């Protein structure tokens, strides 16, 4: 290889160095979060993960992120429960069923959902969706199914459930567009073989298309989970923002908190270093969760797309 | 024995042609319903923002400062943040993308690609913490547009890198070969031939990325603080539309909540019009 400083080599090296900027950003983030959370982890150790207190009073400090980790998992779980079937239905409709005329405008509308800023989802959730959910879902549920522990409590709309519903809307564009690509990557010969033995469209999709694209769809779901876990503003605006032991999730219809909303609410106002460090620690926990999710999703999606011969590239 | 034959009969009926056909129909309707359910929130959001925001918007609302009930500082702040972020993020992103597309056939590049993917799905609030700890604590001393722009460009770089790579890969190799056959160096042909050929996709993707970042709130929540006055310097707190919406929505005063809807209308107009325009243009280009 020519090692001389020709224009080509300079250009290659320069752009190669800049291509590392993503890695630098990632390392910067990791570095800041790890060094920032050292004080709180040193003081509380494992009880930072398992405790449910959040007491910033100097001299009596005690910080535990368990309620917020659970809150994050619960809201993301609701988001997946509602959002994934919807997204799959959309993806299937757009690939397999819709007439050509409506395909483009419909997929375009679904993609517009991704363009709406999250703070506007939050505003809408706070002043519109919240009341729909209280009146038409939560009150009937708690009235008739209130004996089931997760539906007990006095619903007023700013709670885990509303946050989960908002998240489910926000993950639809991600999950739908990735599963759409996966479904279109299923070769037509598979469909033709299935139709050839007399299957109906529903049977073709259920037994052949979906099982062929299984791991890709799984990857899409995990990507959606990653979005739901990291989403901040919309959740902060509708989840009710309880802090401390009362944020420990007991029912779906109670105010709570997720890791991102905890940070968004308290980080700037935290006056003393140990409390700031506690928020940074919460950020570290969030980062670890979301990195794990993303790596799993990445492996799943790239694997399936490689199997399909790079149909999406 | 008789009960079993009953079950068999039921099975036969259930797997029969008519029921299968009905299931098929039902499935179609369910999928259609999914699409409708997903579009309802979008329409409702647009309707509410327009219905509640329009009465607020007038010239005074757009240019007056916060104390006089306007969102001028927020609009100005958003424009400043977009400008600064683009200034930092676009060159880094485009050059990363160029490397990944043109020299990206090695292990290093594939690692960087993975890093980009991970960074794209990064929790945005974490980026805010990082920018706060680096810029606000060490450099400006208080929340500032500089910190906000750094936080936002952390989100912009990976998206721009990705779209650059993708649009450059669409340029056929014959174009590169033609340019080099004319005697151009590789770097020269990348800059003067390949990049201009990829221009359409590149501009589209970058504008979409900027539109997305312009609506981000979490990273700037921790880094710019908000301000009722117009721009006061790169090391002073600044306002921005998404932040103004968030702060106003938490206030008990109805006039501030109304202001939030007005600001939401302006923000959604900026973001959606950018989106729609870009897509219309790019579709026209593809058809040609």
C-alpha cells in the first residue's frame, strides 16, 4: 500500500478519523456517566439498585432507583403490548394487502407519526389523551375489574398506563417500518408455494411469512423497546412524577416515574454533588439497559437481513 | 365416544372452506383497523394543535419577549440552536458517511457503523447529562446555547453519517470509474463527482435529521435552561420552542398553557413543513 502523504491518503485518514466521532461521543457519554456516578455508587453500593428511597436532605441522604427501573420496564411493557400488534397489522396491511393507490399515502402518514416532536406528544397526552383514557378505559376497568390488583386505585389519568399508551403510539413508526422491510424481504417464492397448496392469505401470512421473518420482526420489536425505554419528554409530562417509595409500582393507575423522567425532573434542581451524582447514576442504569437492548436488536436485525441476501440494503 | 365425534365434526367445520374464508376476511379488517387506529392519534394531534394554537398566534405572540407574553426568544433560540448544531454536526456526519461509503470495506468501518446505529437509538436525556457535565460545568459555567448545540449535535452526527453513507452507496461505480479514468484523484472524484451525484439524497436526509433534532427536548432541557429574554450571548441561558412548550405546559395558569399550544403550532409547522417539503421534492426527483 502506498504510505506516502498523497492527497488520497490524507483524505482517507482525515475522513477515517472523523468517522470515529460516533465512537468518541459514545465513549464520552460512558466516561461522564461512570465517573459522575462513582460517589453515589461508592456510598450506597448495591442498595442504589435495590432501594426505593429518594431522600436528598443533606445528612440523611438515601437514593435507590428500583421504582424507576420498574417504572421504565412497566411503561415499555405496556407500549410493546399495545404497539407491537398494531405495528404488525400495519406492516402486513401495507405489504400484503393494500391497493397500490393507498399504499404510499398510508405509509407516509404512519411515518409522519415519527416526525411529531415528543414534547408535542406529551402536550397532547397531558391535555387530550389523558381524559380519553380516564373516561373510557381506566374508570370502566377499575369499576369492573378493580379486584385485579393491577387495575385497582383511583384513576385520574396521570399514571403508568397513560405513559405506556403514549409510548405505544410513539414506537409504532419504528416497529412498523422495520417489520415492513422484513416482511417485504420474504421471497415471493415462499408465498407462491403456500398459495399453491391452497392456503388463504391469512394462513400464508401466519404460517409462512411471519415465521420466515421471525427473527427480523423480533429485532424490530426490540428496537421499539429501545425507543420506549429512552423516551423522555412525553413520559415526563403524563406519568405523574411521583418520587420515593410512593413511586413503587403497585397498580397501573398510579402516578410513577421512569428513569428518564426522574432525570428530567430533578437533575437541574439538584443542589448538592451527591444528589447530582445519584441522577447521573440513574442515567448510567438507563444507558446500560438501552445498550443491552440495542445490541440485541442490532444482532437480530443484521442477522436476518444477511440471511435474506441483503434484500434491504 | 359420541362426544369425540361431535368434536371432530366441529373441527371439520372449523377448518372448512367457509370458516377459513371468514377468518381471512376478519384478518383483513383487523389489519385495516390497525392502520386506522395508528392514524387517529396523528390526526387528533394535528387537529388539537391547530384548533388550540391558532387563536394564540399573532404578530405580537411571535416577536414579543417572554415577559410580554410572546415566544420570540423561543423561536430565535430554536433557530440559533439549529444553526449551531448544523455547523458542528453536519460536517462531522457527512465526512464520517463519506469514509463509511468510500473506504468502508474493513473491520474498523463496520465497528463504526455499529457505533453509529447504537448512538442513533441513544436515550436522549443521557446526552443531556453528558453535555451538561462537560460544557456547562467546565466551559460556560451555566446553561448556554453552546452546551445545547453540542448535545443536539451528538444526536445529529450519527443520523447524518448514516444517510450520507446510504445516498453515496446509491451512486453507481461507473460514475467513480469515469471520473478516475479522466485522471482525477480518488479524493477529487469523491468531492467533485460522487458527492454532487449523491446530493439529492444527502440534502433530503440531512434536512430530515435537522427537523428531527429541532424538536428534541430532553437534551436541551438540561443544557439551555430557558430564558424570557432574547439571545444574550453564547454563555448565557437561551430559550427554545420545545423547551418553552414543556415549561409552559406544567404551569397552572391557563394563559401559559394556551401559550404552550401556540408554541406547539409553530414548532409543528416548522418540523412538518420541512418533512413534507423534503419528501415531495425527493419523490419528484425519484420519478424523474
